[in-house]
């Protein structure tokens, strides 16, 4: 998402899926499962289509199209939460920042009565597997369309479909992480690790590895620090991410000024 | 119904205050947001809205209560820091704009959420009010708060109105401003300050997450109604104020609903209505304009058909033959003929169609334009005679009299087109 | 002066292209021979890039059609290679020179499959042809303008196509690179490939190309350079926009829809 310069679209989608999640909760009663993921997937695609319609048919600026779409969908989500409160077990705060602390108690108990451990673990593993498979299978296609979409179109790649598939992955990931970290903080985990990694390396494989490592680091550190300070776990994760990000930015740009004195700050090649 | 009357006749002075507050704050946000929208930096407002949260919490923590001065100051410093970091990252790293904004947005918000939960755990009873900053609760705006927030809103509106020239230059072409000696850096700074202030007061009503809507939607919607900046700002302000009041009304009637989402819903209604129905730019208007255009082209084609018939020696045109010339479009053809009869270009006599003199003149004009354009394409652009027809067929409907004169002049009042057909003029006899 | 050929490698018939509401190319009719180095010339805004993009299917066509190797574009994509303008891409993207050149092989490779030794060899050979083999693992953000251009051309070569369309490959490039690229293009045409290049400079065009196309919102000329580069045709191309055409374009642009679209 970062390489495609769609970080804010990712932000928008993670907000836009809220109505889908609420409706999924509503439809499935207290069992939170497939309906939620389907609901979110549909909303993710719907949001992408609305943004496209606004930009291409109604001729609204791109940034305004994104802003209007996600705020409307998120607002509808909040309204639905309020209206369906009698049946939907979500509250507004939970939507925002989730509550990982309760998840270990939310166990998956099979029909035979065995406890398989926290439900979220399985959802998370499934998410990881699917996203990894997606990226692995379409690695070169994603690369090519992110670097030079026109070239992709010219050699016959279905660039539009690939884009939509990627947005669906974002929706799906948002939903999977939703219960753990809430809708809004998902964005931080989507956007901050890659941005930080990009400050340190320009090679794609290192970029991906570093992003994953940072993600893991932020999650673990954030969790334990939240425990120490007794605050929101998700919020703390993001705070940790923020410190790492800003620290990296600081380190990677100030040094040359000190060492080389009059050297100007890093600027991308002007060509 | 009685709620409605109660609310809108302002019998309760606190409601009156709220409405005034919402109106001012809505207009202030719309003004700032519109400039931001024109600057194509609409999502920056989204980032700043999220970024003020930690400042608000810190202000609260220091004051121990919901003291507006502490809160505004805290929010302001927090927003300022975010804005500063955004520009700093832009000039000092290779990260793209969207990655920077998204990162700052979520990081600051994360810090804010940490502080928020710390406050929650501390059990301070005042804390319930803080939630209003996340989702907005206009009804909870107290009279004392109003003086500060209202005052700030008025400050924003006045500054933007008084310095319209400077701010327009900032968003349209800052480099130009700099080159003619305006202090663009300072103007940018003032603008950022106003933006942060607008956010701080706006989130009372709409909350942090949805604040972007209050900044973006009014301007985006108003843009479809006018091309003039002054009118644009007024319309944006109006949309914003009305949405704010309606949203507040809903909060009033259904107390457990936060205001924010409802304001966004009304704003979005205005926005989509504008995108669809605004004259000239709206989707529907463009559709109607196109339909009207197609109707007119059909009329032109029909007139041409009859004229071509006259050219090849026919002198009677039964209406049935005309229907046959446009297969599968009998109903449309019938409408077209009716229209042409009404505008006195054709006559219908015992099933036979004929020109009025006005009609013949008009038909000649269209055929003339068609053939002149074909000649132009052929002579000036080296286009083969068998390729000029399509283009002429489309353009004959829009060439103006001025262009016609230019064409005649350029081509030297020609007699024949590339297909050796005569170019008809009003004084000819067929 | 428009010269047509039998069994052309590229045939453009009555092509009209609109870009963002205004018509940019009017009724272009031309056919091009195989195995030649062909230059497209014209002033700024004449529609040169637009022509190439329309041929490649990147911009919708409002009238007419294009035939490549006497077929539709979709049937022969694997035989056509496209080199876009350098600015159309963000060179900060994390990719090595080799990564970018290998992208040229993706068309033939197909969806889901991973590039292997064969693709790497093709890429290395192409890098050698453009003289960039030493830069194999270099990050593209560290390249100069000329080097970036060579990488783009290497990518095009890796497509192993028969027809190459290049958009301003000589723009902003140092003399050594320009000479090297031109030599490469000559070798390609000698081997039977057709290379069509959007170019910005009439003088060097005379030296480089066998066949020249001149555009100015419409086709002014197309043919062997000796026959086409005459003073009169140059004047028609570069001597200012057609007044009437500009006025008509203005009217079209003021409407809320494009009347040229059916």
C-alpha cells in the first residue's frame, strides 16, 4: 500500500468497513465469524467503488473522494452500532481501539468440548496465511503494477483486478485485526512499519523483512508496555511504533548535517 | 413534532446557544476546509484532527477537569507539532506524502488513545466529557465553552475573509506570491494555525475521527455550484451550518446518539446531492445536457435527410418513409418531427412532410457546415475524402456562426465539398 | 505528403483521440513499414505521446481503429514493446536495475509464475546490450537520467518484441547515452525490428530516422525522411496551431460532455 502511494486509501478502507462489521455482527447474533468478514469485504469493495465513481464519473478530486466516502461509511457504522445496540455487542470505544486483553478469554470451544485456545489466534494465523499466499502468488504482478501500472496494462496484466484484490486484502486484514486493535489503529500497523522500514533500506526484500520484524517488535513491546502503564494495548503499540518511526526519521536525516556540516538534507534524485 | 417546535423556536436558551455555536463552528471549519480542499491537501485536515487528541488529553490531565483553555492550548500544541513534523518529514525523507500523513495521523492518535485510557483508569468523573471529543456531542457544549469556541470561530471567519487575497494566492500558486514579495511562509503559518483552531473547535460537535468530513465535504459540495471563490465559501458555510444544526437536532431528539455521525450523514447528503444535481457540473445535469444534445442532433439529421432528398430530385416526403430512414427509432423520430413542426421548421400536410422557408434555411445551414468542415479537413489537414464524413457528422451540430464565417473565409467561399457536392447557401435555388 | 505501404506493421485508420474532454488527434491515417527506425515529430501538445498511448490502448479512442501486424492489439501484445516517458514512474521505488529489466519478461511468463534462470539470462543479455551490466544490483534511485533511460530500454528489449514504441527516449539524456541508444536502435532495425520513437528535436531526427511522421493535432506528413522534411511541411507542423481547430477545440471543451464520443 505504501509503495502504491495508497496509505490514505488504506486508512479510508479500514474506517469504511465498519458498517460491514456491524451488520455482520447483527446477522450472526453473538457468534462472530464469517459474516463479519464477508460484511467487511463487501464494504471494502463498496468503498473502493464509491471512491472510483466519485473521482471518475462525478469528477470529484481524489482526496475529497476518499475523505467523503470513508467518513460517511464510518458515520453509518457508528449510527448502526447505536441503533442495533440491543443485539450487537459492540461499543464505540471498542470499535476504536479494540481490547486485546479480553481476547485470551474468548476461547474456541469445539463441539466435543475441547478448548482450542483463543479464537483470535486462529483468525490471525488464517489472515497471515492468506495474505502471505496472496503476496507470494502475485509477487511480480504486485511489484510491476506498483512501479509502473501503464507498463503492466500494456503487457496485458489485469491491473484493475489486481488493485481490487489488494483492497480486498486490506479489508480482510482490517477485520481480522479489528477485534484486537480496533478499526483506527489498524491503520497504524498498516502504514507505520513500512514507512519506518523505507527509511532504512531501499531493497525490496529487506524492506519486507524489516517491515515484518518491526511489526512483531511493535506488537510485543507495545503489549508489555501497556501492561506496565495499564493503558490501552493497541494505543501503546501505536505509540511504540511512533517512537520507532520518528526516531528513525531523526537518525536517518540529522546525521549527515552534523557530520558533513554543509551537506543538504537527503532529497530524492531530481531527475 | 413538539420536539421539533421546541428545538427550533429556541425556547430553551441552552439550545439557542448550541445552535449558535454549531453554526459558527461549522462555518469556520467549512471556510478553512474549503481552502484546504482547493489546495488539494484535504486529507491533511484529517491528520490534524486525529493529531489533536493527545493534546486534549494532556490538557485535561493537567487541569484535572474539562477546562477549555487548557484543552484548546493542549490541542493546539499537539496539532502544531503534527503539522510541523509533517513538513519536516516531507523535506527530510523520501517518504511519499500519503505515507507521511497516514503515519502522523495514526501515531498521534495512538498516543492520544493511550492517554485517554490512562485517564479512564484514573476514574476521574469529569472524564466522561472527554469522550465527546472522539464522537462529538454538540448538546454537551456548555455556555461558558461557547464563548471561547465561538470566539475562536469568529476569529477564523474574520481572518479568512479579511485576507482572502493572500490565502487564495497561497492555495492557488504560492510560488507566484513569493515572487511578487508576499510573505508566503508567514501566510502559510497563519493558515495552519487557523486550521488547527478550526479542528479544535470542530471536534466538539463532530468528533476527532469524522472531523475530516466537516473540512472536506462543504467545499467539495459547494464547488459544484459555483466557480467564484466568494460564493463558494458562502455555500460551503451554509451547507456546514445546516448540517450541524440538523445533526444537533437529532442528538437532541435521540439522546444516546452522538452528534458527529449525524452531521456527517447530512453533509454527505448535501455532497452527493450536489454531485448529482448541481446545474452544469452535476452528473444528472451532464446526462440531461447530453440527452438534449442528442435530441438536437437527431433533429439536425432529419432536416439533412429531407434536404438530401430534395438535392437528389425528390419532392414529396411521406412521413412513413422518414420513419423508415431511422429504423428502430420510430418513437424518437416521431418526437423529433413533432418538435420540428412546433418550431415551425417543417409542415405536415396529408401525411407529407415539407420544409417551411425557415426550415429549409436551417437545413441548408447544417449541410453547409458539414460540407465546409469536410473541405477543411480535406484541404488543411490532408485527410482523405472518405474519412472526413464522421467528424463532420459530429461537428455540424456545434459549429457556431462565428466559426462558420471563419471557415468560409479560410476556404474562400467554396462551391463544392470533397465529394463534389454543392455547398448550399441561402441564395441558391435548388 | 503521406506515404502508405502494403502489409504495414502498424496501420492507423481515421484515428481520433480525445484527452480529458478536448480532441487531441484528428482523423489520423497512416501505415508504417516494418524494419525501419521511425521518428514522430511535432511541437509541444501536438499529440505525439497521445498517439503512442492510443496505439498501446492506454487512452480510449473516440474514432477509427488501430491494427498491429494486421491484428487487434490484444492478440499481439507479446510482439509489442513500450517504453514510457521517464517521469511516468517514481524512481524511488525499491527495485534494482535487474528487477526492472526482468519486468520485461513478465508478459511472456504469465500470471503466478516466478521468473527463473531463463528470464534472468534474458535480462542480463539486455543489460549488456545497453551497456549497464555493471549496474545489475544497483538501486534505481541511484541512477542518473541517462542510466535510467538505458534501464527502460533494456526492459523493452527483454520483452523480445518485434515492434517497439518509445516515448521520448532521448529526453534529458547525456550525449554518450544518446549515441549509444541510437546505435542500439539501428542494430535492432537491421535485425528486422520496427522501432517508432517520439522525438523532440528535428535536427538529430534527420540523422537518426529512416522514416518520419509529423504531427500537429493532425497528421501533417508520414514517409521517408527525404520526401517528408521539406520547408513547407515543417512550417505546417511547427508554424503554430491551426486557428480554426483551436477554436473548435475550445467550443468542445466548454461543453460538459465530449460530443465527439458516440
